[in-house]
C-alpha cells in the first residue's frame, strides 16, 4: 500500500517538473516581446506598396499609411530594449529552483502529512463513532474479566473482618436499605467497586421512586471505576436516569461527556462540558478535568474555542488552601478524591504525559486505592510500551505506591 503511494507521488512530482521545465524552455526561446509585432508591421508596409503599385490606393493615402505603420514600428522597437534588461533566468538556474521546490514540498509533507493514513470524511468518522458506541463492552463482562476482588495487603485486618460481617448480614437481609447503603460506601472505600456498585443498585431498588438523581449518579460513577474508567452502556443508563430526574446533575453530565469522547464524538463532549465549566462551581469535582481537556476536545471537534486563562484552574489558591484547612477530615478527603478522580478519568480515557501518570499512581497509592493504582499502572505500561525511560519512571511510581516489588 505504501509502495504504491510513493510511486504515485513520485510520478506526479516528475510530471510537474517536466511541465515546469518545458514552460521555462519555451519562455527562454522566445525573443523579446515586440519582435512579432515588428514582423507584422513590415508585412503591412509591403502590402501598402503592393496596393499602390496595383493602383488600389492613391499615392497620398499610401504615404499616410506608411507614416502610421512606421510610427507603430518605432514604438514596438523601443519595447524590446526594456525587456532585454530583465531577461528570464537561465534554464539551469530555473531547473534548480523547480527541483528545490519539489524537494521542499516532499519534506513538508513528511513533516506535516500522514503517509498511508486514509481520508477521514465526516460520514466515515460518524459511522466509526457509532460502531464504537454500539460495541462497547458491558459492565458484567469487564468485571468478570478482572476476576474476583482481592483486598489490598495494607488494609487493617479488623476493617476486613468488619466488612466481611457486613457482607454476611446484608446477604441474609437483602431488603435492609441501611445495610445496603453502608455496604456500598465501605466497599468503595476498600476499592471493591464491583461490589460497591451492586450494593448501590440494591439501594436504588429499595428506594424505588424515592431514589434521588445523586443515587443514580453514584451508581454510574462506581460502574466507571469498576470498568477502569470506561463508561459502559450500563453506566451510561444510570447517568441518563440521573439527568432525567435532574437536568442540572453535574456529575452525570460530566460522565456522559466523557463517554462521548471515548467513542469519538468530541462535538457532543464539548456541548456537555462547556456549560458545566461556565456554571461551576469552581470546587466541583468535574471542573478541573474539564478545564484541563476542553481545549483539546474543541480542537478535535473542529470548534473555534480558546480556553480561558488557566490561572484560576491550575491549582488551589491561597483562599482554597485556607478553606481546605477549615474542612473536616471527611470533607477534605472527599475533595482530594475528587481531584484525583478527575485526573484518573482523563488519563484512563485519553492517556497523557508520563508526569501525569506517575502523579496519578502516587496519589492512588496515598489514597490506598491499590486496585485503581494497578489499573492505571497497567494502562500506562501499555501506552508507553517500547519507551524504556518512561517505563522506568512508571516502575518507580508503582514501587512508591506499593503495587510493584
């Protein structure tokens, strides 16, 4: 395929060069502009003499015509002198310029073009996006592939005993709303997101019509975590339920935008995320990841957009730090998890720089989210396969996070 492309491209370059060289040769062979006119005027003078000799025109008319033709000859005779002072470049020099231009065009294509990459008409891209959307793996399949949950080695044994008792109690009392709620919360803290999302589904079942939009958003988010950052069809359905109950639900709108980005529809992502960024509030968990990615999303969608100054979104201000200091430990932990979750969602969906991956792995290690850290480590290793320097940095971060020897 590539050989055929380069043969065709080379043939076209040769044909262009031949055409330009032929034009240059013809331009060089032409005399000064005006010589053709002089030849015509000489023929006109001869014609006047013939008409006079045949008696077609009188002598005074022949004299007037000669004067007019001779005047035009004098004007035409002056024109070539002006052109001669700026004759065309030599054939060799012109050929060199043509070859240089063709070589430069080839180098430019190698730098900006993508040899072998097919055309991407909008209809084809939309069809590919639709196929990717329809072929997403389902929640149960992803969780089954991941295998049974194993608790992190650094979890306190007493905590493991307590959650084991909670599981047993809930298993024997499936309709205990408080028990299912506690189980969902504690499984999530442990990092067992598959177990947490199953308990959260039971919470929604037991609440029935009283289930809140936040209940559905929480279910969808737990599914995303259990699926290593992928918004599965089941998670999408949960977020859609949240938005139907509350069109302003920020978490659900963020993840629906993330799903659109994952299937190749950045235009829909922009339509969901831009209003979220405008609405705020600045401390919402989705603001930081949206601010970090919205410009790339707009560029991918072909939308004319310039991200606002990131000065207010680069990190916590002095006021933010002061407010954080006044938070309860639970609120502070929630804020930290929201910031880490935003970074995690972005990297697991679209990848990123090695610095971002090492930061994420270290942060998840501090949060004792070993399963999430291992999932991030595995994806980063895949993204940077064949890059020893980056792999070494990832290994160091994984060791620091306690998920690698």
